[in-house]
C-alpha cells in the first residue's frame, strides 16, 4: 500500500460516496461507510488502535502525544461524501504529469474543457501534476483531498517520532454536502479543544469566516378548478410559484454576486395547480443581511399573492449554519497558528472568507472552534474539478507544521 498523498487520493475518489438530501437516514447513503471502513483499516494498520467507524458513519482516531507537557488537543476534520450536484459514480481520475499550460480537454467527454480563462489558478501550476476526471463525473477532491491529506500527515507523524506533538484527533464525517455533516458527531468522545477542517481551495488560504445560511421553503396553496370552468376562479399554484421566482432580484443571485455579497437562490420548484413548493437558500455574511434578504423574499411572496385572493402561502425558515468568525475571533491563536504553519510550509498565507460553509461553521457554534485550511481543489461539484499533487503535498506539510506550532507554543 502506497502512503503518498496522491496514491491515497486516487484510491479514495473511485469510491462512490455521494450523499442524498432526500434520505432521512444517517448517513444518508450507506455507501459512504465503504470509504469509512477503508480509512479505519488503514488507520489500524498505522497503529492507531482506537480507530473506528460508528453507526452514523463517522470515523474517529487518535494520534497520541509524544511529549510530557500539556499541549491543547487539536483535531483535523474532512468530509467523506461528495456533492449530489453531479454524478460521483464511476469516477475515472486522470493524471496529467508535468502540466505545460493551456486548456485541458477531458478525455471522456471532449466537450468538457478546463479553460485557463475560466480557471486562472492553472497559471500557477506549470510543471505540476494535475488530477482531473474524464469529464463524465465530478472528481471528489471536495473533500477526499482533505481526507487523503490528513491520512498522509498522520502516517508521517507516526513515522517520525522525533517530531514533538500533542494529541491529534482525526475526524472524517458523512453528509457535509447536504448540511448534516456534524448532526451526530460525538464531541465528548472526540475530546478536542480546537479543530481545523481541510476543505478549502487555493494553496495557502485559511478561512475564518463563512456565510450565515438559512434554507427557506415557500408553499403555495392555490385554487384548483376544472380548466373548462376556470375563468375568474382558478388560481394556479404552479404559476404563482413561477411568478415569485421570476420576481427575485437579478442582482442578489449567486450568478451575479461575489466577494462579501450575499444572495437569494432558488434550488427547486415542484408542484401542481393545487399546491406548489419553492425551495431556496439564503446567504449573507451578517445576521442583519440575512434577515433583510428573508424579509425581501417574503415581501415578494406577499406582493405576488395579493393578486390571488383565494390562495395562501406558508414561509418556513430553517437555520443551516452561522458565520464562524463570531466564535473564532474569541480564539485568535487558532488562526494565528495556522498562518504560521502555512508560512513554514513555504507558502504565502492568505486569510479570507468562504462563500459557503464547512463542517467548521457548525462545529464552532457547538463548542469546537474550527477554521478552514486549503485542501487544494478547484471547480468543486462539477466535471471540471481539478487538483494538483503538489498542492496536496503542501497541505500535508501544513498539517505537520501546525502540529509542531501548537507543541512549541504550549
């Protein structure tokens, strides 16, 4: 069994671990446990005797301390599932050695092209080894890159006992992509004081801020009527739902925003003349901004419904996660140590925000402060997903350096 990060990554991505938002089980798909069982087997082979997969699909393991002084127990976390947005079945990873620049045409579907104009980060990868799909599936670098990096770093620490370290906990989660990644995590069993998700993008980046996020479900109950006798009486719920979506502001959408701008995003519409449902996600970096967008959304619903006096609606908001910066600002050493580790790994640290969320968003509010560190992947959730071997190796080095920093500063 090879212990290199790229060989681990190539082993992991061919296992289908897509989560399923329609499932009520935990994990949402049993196939996620296939990867979990593989990881446990590899961890046990490393000598981590407590490595195990629980009934909810979580993998726990401990790299024990090798120093006598008190060092905070830290955790490295990545999720095993891949997004339901695009197929993760039958992944055929392709390795382009010694990338020379230019667009990358994917061999399984030549209509799929990773263009430098759309992926300017490729310009920093000249001479590196690029891993892609064949264009017919996603790759799964989100977040099997993070899994491979944590596994490789754990093996490195065990193989180099001369590196002083405190206790390091490992946590691999299911169902992050559908917002349930930490629903059943046992923090008492984990026993960490701080954590880091390895789930970011560009090498060198550290993120201590995420969106605050809610899900909204709008249900319209119209007035059903035989179409032959409908004049002046029918109120078609499907048309009402379509009118609401059409009224959403064009400049508050994912496709028209960037940076610190939030958005309102419809993710699905279903229904009939009698009843229709609109599912949306709402994102903003501030609580006030989130509340304002939800108020705007409901005002649009009310305005549209004012033209349909026989119809009614319900407006249900479900909290998904909150901006972890509110928690992390109370513990500046967590991010400061990560910045130092990135620097020691030979990279320029870039501190930023995620236009999204990670398991760390919820873990932070559950009592385990948890920023996000780069894993190296790009173009997540799509057949154009790619990552370089060298960036994964830098992520492994960052983990090892971070373990050193915590021990030194204890």
